[in-house]
C-alpha cells in the first residue's frame, strides 16, 4: 500500500519505519526536501520524501502526524485529498496557563474539525493513544496493546485497522468519527501517566478479558 506520512517527526518516523519494514511504500510529506537529517533517516529506515502535496498524489492512505497548531494550514496545502483514507494521529493539544490541555472536546473533537477542513476525505481517528516509540515497535509489549479507531466510513476504517494490526496492535472499532471525542481525552490519560505521573513512555493500553 502507498502511504503518505505528512509530518516526519517522532510519530511520522516511528509509523513510517514500521510500515516500510512491512514492505509498504512509504512517502514522507515534508516542508523541505533534501535535509541531511532526513536523508540519513531514510537510509536507515527506508521510504522516500516529497513535498507534502506531491507525497499525497498517488497515495492510498494519508497519515497526518502534525502538531495541532500547524495542522489546518498544512492540510489546506495538501491539494486534492478527496476519496483518500486519512488517518488522524493528532491530539489537539494546547497550553493553557502553563498546563497541557485539549484545545477542544465534549461537543466536537480535533478529528471532526479536521474532517470539516477536508470534507471529501475519509477520516479515521487512531494511532493517537500511545507514544511514538511503542507505536513504532510493539514487539516487547505484553499483553498485546490495543488501539481504538473511530470513523464514519467503514471501508476506510477497515483499511486503517489493517495498518494498525500490522503494527502489532489489537484494533478495536470505537464507532463513528464523533467517538474521537472519547479517544482524544483517552490519549490525555496516556500523556498524564507517561509524562506528568512519571510512568515513562514504554507502555501502552491493553484489554484484559476473562475469556479469550
Ligand atoms: N509524540 C508522541 O508520542 C505522540 C503520540 C501520539 C500522537 N501524537 C500526536 O502526533 C502529532 C505529531 O506529534 P510528534 O510528536 O510526531 O511531533 P513532532 O516530533 O514535533 O513532529 C511534527 C512534524 O510535523 C512537521 N510539520 C509541521 N508542519 C508541517 C507541514 N506544513 N508540512 C509537513 N510537515 C510539517 C514538522 O516538520 P518541521 O521539522 O519542518 O517543523 C515535524 O517533523 C501531534 O499532533 C501529537 O499530538 C504524538
């Protein structure tokens, strides 16, 4: 599958490396091509790079791994994205009086705002509920971690679920895109525990079942 990963930071690189390793055709959508840093990353981890809109052209799936504050402008610059599966990994984070918080919630979500910016795209919210390091390498996590997905387009959600499973997660359908209103605060539980409460980043959520 050809996957355009927009934003080659911690999340973009972790996901892109794992999918490259699984033989997907990964194209990183960046603002400036040809940097030394990106060249050595690609030499180590595979994939290739293009300017954002070029990366999206011909992609089956577009993964948005951008800081929330830059997301709207970046997404508007991606060109024709109609009909594409768009995986939204972003958490709409903001600082308020020195405290890290969600910029929206309860009656909307970052994912729903995103879907309003690109109404022709098939947006799926997922891969926002764990740290970049474990999303890129789940191999040492026991039991198998879980990742929820929310989206209104079932076929798009199935494609995203395959990619999520390919990373080693149990993929669980959380329902329509409006359920991102739950998945974004859920990510804040991870952030609070990992960063504020001192648990560290080397863990992920999992489901405990009485019967397998
Ligand atoms: N870090 C985590 O563990 C984690 C986990 C789950 C979800 N998330 C969410 O994932 C998103 C990305 O987080 P991150 O930690 O990967 O951030 P990051 O390391 O800061 O990377 C963000 C990347 O976005 C790029 N970027 C910004 N504007 C762009 C544009 N117009 N076109 C192309 N690239 C652009 C930046 O490139 P430049 O170098 O050019 O600035 C940078 O490489 C955030 O919304 C975050 O909340 C993060």
